[in-house]
């Protein structure tokens, strides 16, 4: 990125836009060069960012290039989706503030290296008031207060309270945005949803009770049919019970006669012949 620009020709403390390739359309980048000592002594105002007096810049030999980024609507959403922050909605573009080496080291090195700067005594402020994506109607709704989100490089997000309205504070460089709790459900819609949920639960309970009743009826009919069959079998055995007869002095069961007694079809008397 910086190899295509000769930052040595940049005037000190003057903001210059960086023109990006067409595939990065929507992202706005500006850069400004400072002397390290002057930046520490006087601070700086770079668009939405205000660097206080006394901010320390690590490994800054002579000059530093401060890069300000505005990821816009589309790229801010893509950037935000890469972080795990469920339950919140981004309402501002993601703004970035980075620092790189400038001077002889930047010309001789194949790639510029990033510098770290930190302000412990007085924080760096980020003013989101003039960002185009800020949902003013949402942020001014009573009871809804936006939070400052700091997107860390390890994939984590740190949420803090605002320093003042639409103004966030940080102690170091990075990427920042405003978020609110999401989803935002109006009270009327919430009541309607609760009513629909109650009706749905009632219908589901009634249907479940009806199906349970059918199941109990089927089980009762099956049990009754089984008992009736057992009763019929028992009666059949009782009707075919063996008769009891006396054989000597012993009572013993005897089967009833079931065979037909033979009879003579033609009577024959031998004395008549």
C-alpha cells in the first residue's frame, strides 16, 4: 500500500487521501506524517480521532505516518461478521487508526512496519457524530445507549461505555465502532408475539390431549377385547368339563359317551326259521 506513495514528499501534519484499488471500493483511507517528537508534544486531530499530548510512540526514530481508515457500510459489516459478538448490532462504520514508520527506514525496507502508540494519562478519543451510517433515530431512543466496541486482533471485542454522546475513548491504536443491543423488538410487536405464542401453545396442548384420549380409548378397547376372549375360552372349558362317577369307593372323572350305539337295520329272529 505505502510502496506506491512517496510519503517523503508529504508535507508534515497535512492529511492526504490514499486511493485504493476498485475491489476495495467504499473504504476511505487518509494518511498524515508527523515528526515523532512534535506528535508527542502537541498531539494531533485526524478526522474523527484526537490524539492527546503525551502519547508515546514505540520504536519511532524520526517520523511516523498515521493512517486513518473508514471501512464504510459494506466493509464494516464484513469486518464485524468476523468477530463473535452475538446480541449486538453495529450502528456505525468501523474506524481504524494505525501508525507506520516513515523516513529512511520506510524507503529501504521492502514493507513498512507498524508502530504502536499508547496514551495512558489522557485517552485517545473517537467522535462518531459525523459518520454517515450512524442511526441517529435509534441512538436517541430512550433507554437505548450505544456502546463502544474495540475490535482486537485476537478476534475478541471489548465493549465500554461512551465517554460522551457518540464519543469513545481508547488508550491505543486499533479499529472501533458503535454497537447497540439487538434485536430491537418494539413493545407492541413483543405483546403480539406473546399472544401468538399463547394461542399456539393452547392449540398444541388441545391437540396433544385429543391424541392422548384416542390412544387411551384404543388401549382400553384392546384390553376389553382380550378380557372377553379369555372369558369365552374359560366358559368353553367349563361346558366341556368331565363327569364324575363312582368307581368302587373312589370318585373319578369319566367322559360322556359321544359314540352312536349301533342298531340292527333288519331284525332277524332265528327261532322263526
